[in-house]
């Protein structure tokens, strides 16, 4: 065998082994997280009761944070939280600023085109949050889609998209801090917030001035899932199996009673 052929074989072998290891390491996200010793979780911290930042305690809390803790425990690692926001959530995901995102994220076809999403673990849907005295006034899209109705939404999320698409006649007010919108509505600074059934239920339970009149007849039927970058197929498989276990052992039901059905 001549020297040139031997050299070509060695080069091909080196490329196969070296590049193969790179591909494997990128695809085997689960092992990467275990080797690292912590999982990086992106969250908005502005969506009660799923994800919110407790400034008094200096930590994130909520349904999804408890779920993240369960996931980290199953992997045998700790958690590092990274703050994100709805306008840049997808950009942060695709640029791999975190391993996955938990923040009450609705599964959509658009998101699945750009990233990976787990199977759904909570039912959700778009509904109305308004003042108690208006609970019989804002019961459908037609009644809300009027020039004298002030609709307040946070920027960048599906609530804003839904309002722009379905309520073109209403006055849309964009407010940057999602945590403040329910209170502003109760104070009369706006009339309606289109939000998820989970968030509407939470605020209508916590604030007697607020109501969620059509919570059992939501405008959409959605599911919440976990978002992660495209190259995380091994992590997606692990997360889906994890969700199955959390469902079978009753943990998802337990978290629902703690954070959502706690009236």
C-alpha cells in the first residue's frame, strides 16, 4: 500500500472520529447537562401562577419552577435560571442561551417550526379578564371588538397577537410589565385583558374586583409545553418521558392543586 493511500485513510479516519464526536456531543444534550452539573432554564418571570420572580425572596416561583426542580432532580443536577422575555423568547431559544424554557409557553405550529416543543402537560386557552361589574358585558369577541373598549396586553406574546388579529376595532394598549396588567384593569386603566385561562383564573381568585366570565368557554383550545433548541432531540425525548412520569405519579395534579386550583 502506497504512502499517499495510507495518509488518505488516516485522514478519513481522523475526520470520522473527530467530527463524529462533535456531532454526538451536540446531539446528546442530556449527557452534556449531566456532565456540566446544572441545567440552564430560561423563564420570563412575569406569568403567574406559572413563572414569577419573587423580589422579596429573590427567586423564581410558580408551577413551572416546581416542574423545573423536579426535572433537575431527575437528572441529578442543579438549576441555573436565565431571564428572558416574550419578545425575545424564540431568539434566546434558537441562540441557545438556555437548555430549555419553562414559562407557561403555549405549543404552536409556528414555534415548532423554529424550535422543539415537548408534549403538552397543561390545558390552556385564550379568554377574558375584566372587572366584576363588566362580567356580563365582555362575553364574546364581537362585544370586545368595539372602538370604546380598551384592551391591554404585554408585548411580544400570543396575547398581543390574538388581540391584533381578532380585535382590530378595539383600542389596544401595550404595557411592558405583564405583572401589572391585572391590577391596572381592576383600577379602570383598561377594560379587558385577553389572556390564558390559567392566568385569568389566578387573578380572578386573588382579586375580588376581577372576573373571568368565559373561562370555561375559552376562545382557543391550547396546551402548554417546554421549549428547547432544535439540536436537543435527546433532551426532548428525556423531557417527554419525564412529563409522562410526572403525570402517572400524580405530580402534575398536585402542582395544579397548589398553584392553579387553590381557591
